C-alpha cells in the first residue's frame, strides 16, 4: 500500500468497536479534520474481515450524496488497514434515542434524511445490509450521514463470508437475512428501515427474544404489535408505509423507498416544518432555547390537529393528538379541558366509539388502513349492530312532520359554469381564498308564504386545517344538496388548486366538499411538471384520485 498514517496527526481516540477503533485526526496535507477507522491488530490476518473493511471503503466512496459519509482514503499502516473519512461532530441516532430529552418527531426527521441517502445507494445498485441507529450519524449542524457500508453489496460482486452465515444486527434484520437466504435485494434494507421507524416511534423493538435464535425466529414467524396502537397520533398514510416496509413476505413489501419518503414529507409539511436540517440542529443545540422552539412547534401542531379532528367527529384520533400536545405542554388548561370533554362525550355517546372499532375509516368497516380485516372480537361488531339499530329506531320515532317551517332555506349547488355572476360579486381581494362552491338560495321571508326574495352569494367551505364551530358547520352543510366529495393523494406531495383557488396540499386529510358539476384540478410542486385535469363531481359521491407527478 502506498498510503500510510504519516499524513495524519493529533490522533485522539473517539470510539471503539469489535473489529476497529475510531480516531479523530488532522490530515496535514489538506489541514482538515478527519475520522480514522483503524482495524484491530488481532484481525490483521483475517481475510474475510479485511475484505469487509475494504468493501466498506469502496462502497461508500462510490456514492456521492449529502446523506452518505464521504471516504477520503484507504490504506495500510504497519500491517494494519485503515479508512480515512469525513469527521462528523455530533452523535449517532442510537445515542439520541436513549437520551431522556429525545423527541420522536426529531428521530423521524433524522430517519428521513438517512432514508434519502439509502434510496440513492439503492439507485446505484448498492445494498447496505446493516441499517441500524448506530450506523446513522447526526452532526450538530443537523446534517445526517449513513455510514458503515462494510456489509454492503452490489449485485453478486461481493462475497463476505465463506459459509453464507447470517450477517447484520439481529434486532434490525429482515426475514431473508434471518433465514440466511443467498438471494437478497434492496428490500432487506427496506425491512430494516421499517424496524428503525418502529423503534423511533414506539421506543421498543418489534422483535425481541432471550437470545439471538429467539430473535431470528420472531422476525420470521411473529407479528409485531401494530404501530398505531403504540403511536395512535401517527398519520394513517405513514403507518401504512411502515407496515408495508415490515411485511415478512418480500413480495408484499415496498419495492422502493419513495412512497415512505413522500409520507414522511407530507407529515412534516402538515406540521409546518419546511427544513428538517434546521429543526434537527435546534435539537442538537446545548442551550434550552432551541429545544423550547421545537416543543412549541409540536405542541401547537398536535393541539390544532386534535381540535380539528374533534370538530369533524373523529374522537379517538382527536384524543390521541391532544394527549401528544399535553406531553409537550402539560399545563395547557384548554387542552386538558378539551380532552376531558371528549372523554365525557365518548362515555355518553356510544356512536363516538365507532372509529375505535374500525368503522367509518376510509378502508371500510373492520379493516385497517391497508384494507385487511382486523382481528377484533366479534362482540365489537355485535355492539355496533345494536347501536345502529337503536339509532334507526330512534330516528323514525323522533322524525318531524314534513310541514315546511317558516324561514327555512332551500339551496342548490351551482356547477362551475353557472357561477360567474355569483363570484363576480365577491371582493377581488378575497377571490383567491374562496373554494369552488356557490349557493343560489330562495328564502321565505319571516314565513309570509307569498313574498320570496331570490339571492345569489358565494359560500365558504370549511377547508383542511380550518376550525369552525360544529353547529356552524352543520348549518352550512345542511344547505348543500347535490354536494360531492374529492380525496386527492399524490406522489410526491404537491400544492392543490381547485378552479384556480389554492386549497392546501396533498394528501387531503378529509374529503373536500365540492358542488356537483365539472371542476378544474391542478397540482403544483417545484421540480415537477404541473398537473391539470377536469374532474366531474356527482352528488353525494366521493372521487378518489392517486396521482404521480413527473419530474
């Protein structure tokens, strides 16, 4: 080897592993801080470990990405191999998770950056094979780096063992690795990513055991506790992607990481986070101010989300978010009172428990968000049937007569092509904030019966993230006849426009109410082509769109 450690000075030991020691040093020729990973002398004659060490250097050196560690040098000094790489002033994710002030949303931000680096490695045909918190470094500036590509493989070009033994960290292994299968692809990393996210969100491992064989058996044969049982405030979209990552059958598993990246970005976008690196840096700061800013952000998000869900009748999810808000601000009396009121509603109104039983979700009764039938006891289904039957009977008993009451408003929704006169009355400054809905109303003034005044006026629809009193909302929607609904998902997320008015972003948290008729839908995101489509909305129907944007 032509290289040696003579170009490095001021070596300070910063870490010790099973097969190597890590030093901080200064490269004299370029006057820069580096990390030196030096193989232990007792492994100097171990050909398999030497090959693994060399593979780590070559695999990482072939990948130029902000979220993958940079390799500067590989060589031998006095018969011992070493790797020179960029020095990261910070800590690894494993240490961060064990910190008492750890915030799981920060963990997800770290994971998002690492997953982007891993996606790039996969696009270059490199499989890491040992994804775990200890192999993810976080700098004080908030930048995340994936390292330790010692087990990485590119196709069939690398054979790191002579017996095809199980390689990797057992707690994060895929079923294929646990079984010792020879044919492996990027889906083994995807499974490990799912386990990583499970660990961040729940604080526990999905597969455990008293020894390594027991852990491997559970990875192959045992189903973990559902992630939303441990993290009930987790968005359905993200929970679905984590479940797909952790599918034991690799044919049912995600084939790429892009859907998971989109789900994480959507989650942070809804939270109001535009720069995950900045938020991670705030958390890494030693002063209290940075941590308080993050706590305020998360408290506000969960509080607002909880009130919004409560307003729309999703009691269980609302309670989950309000509990999360109290974790960050336990003295918030408004949140305490709101949670107490929801508990009282749940105790007195059996219908509010339907969502907890799996009914009323977008997947259908008794199904999880992936559309699979759940394993809830049959007694829950019987309880729901009794409640529904009682409700129907009560409705017919209490149904009012068909006599028209004085002052009642009759309304019809106008399609887009009939709204020009109505919208022209709206102040120009407010036009962009109005959704595509207008009402033509006939009002029986004071119940006189013969004197009627016809008026046309625009009506604001409740948008995603907007809070309105339940009674006001009910009054608004009671005027709508022939209203349809629109649900939009896109990959990646994008700004959503209906009839040239910005509505928010995808995915839509709840179906958007729209007038029956034709509407113009548009999606916009920087770096991708604008998407436009005319859609037809029918009364009482829900249109669901899944759109993939082209770069």
